[in-house]
């Protein structure tokens, strides 16, 4: 289990697909990397084992996957990433930026799939090895914006992206509730703003926080 205070350099990006979180995670990483040692990861992913679990989770042909299996696979991928990659990096004093973490599980499997939030919270404690992000950026976007961005991009939809708009609305509302419940950790951003505006806002928040 991580020692308390270890999370000070742990920053996460959250939001529904096409909200623009990965774009901003990369931009923050590129700017921070000029000033200090940092690491950019994606959850699920980042380790050999977690990437294999990711491909099981996102495979469109796995239509029979139960919601509980889905939950546990996300937690398994996360536990491996926390122990193998995140904790060692934080112990070395590096800044870790993660594209998604356990708030995604609360939003998608809890609010989106409708699994019991208490169970999801308990599972999140196991999967994260009780590591909590210090700061989390949430990109909030209208479903219309998501639709327009999807149509413009050539990205093939994965198993979760292929869910309908009602599912996304539940996930979005879930994220808004999570942010409200954790006001000290969350920055709620309008993901419909321009890439450059968002990049500058995030940079100002992070430099004030870290330096
Ligand atoms: P996510 O990680 O949330 O799925 P991405 O960062 O991959 O989202 O962005 C999804 C698509 O939207 C990409 O084609 C990207 O270029 C575009 N995009 C990202 N941020 C913005 C923005 N602020 N305004 C307009 N388009 C954006």
C-alpha cells in the first residue's frame, strides 16, 4: 500500500470518450517534461499485463462480457499498473499523469452500467491499491460535441465507445456527481473550449500547484 503523501505528484485526466482528455494529457506531459521528470500512462494499460487486459476489455467481439467481469478486469489492470509502474515512479519523485483512473470505473461501471456504487468503491480501493490522485481534470462535454468529434475522426469505436448516447449521458452525469463530491481534487473543465485555451488553463493550475 502506498504511504500517505506519496500521491502528491499523481495527476489524472477524466471524461467520456472524445471529451479531449488524451489530447490535454499529452500536452501537459510535453510541457512538464521540459521542467521535470514525469511519466504519461493510460488506464487500462501501461504495463505488459495491463495492456493485454485492455485488449480483452475493449474488444468489440466480446459482447457476452458480464458487467462484473468488466469491473474486475479494469481493477486487475489498474492494480498491476499501480504496483509495477506508478508507485515506483512516485517513489523516485517523478510526476505521474494518468489518462483515466478509478473515477472512470465509478462513472462507467457504477453510474453507466448501474452496478452498486458501494461495491464499485470497494473494488476501486483494491484496484488502485488505495492510491488516490492529488488532482483530477474532468472534461465535461455535451453529447452533441462528442457526436461531431466522432464523425470527424477516423477512430474505430471500441466496445465501450460503441455504447449509445443514453449510456454516455449517465456516465457524464456520474462524473459530474463525483466531481461535486470531491471539490478539493477535481477541476471541472468545459471540454468544448479550444485545445489551446484548455492547455493554458491546465498549465496554470498545475504550475501553481507544483512549483
Ligand atoms: P478522449 O481522450 O477524451 O477520447 P481525444 O483527446 O482523443 O479525446 O480527442 C478526441 C478527438 O477530438 C480528437 O480527434 C481530437 O483531435 C479532438 N479534440 C480534442 N480536444 C478538442 C477540443 N478542445 N476542441 C476540438 N476538438 C478536440
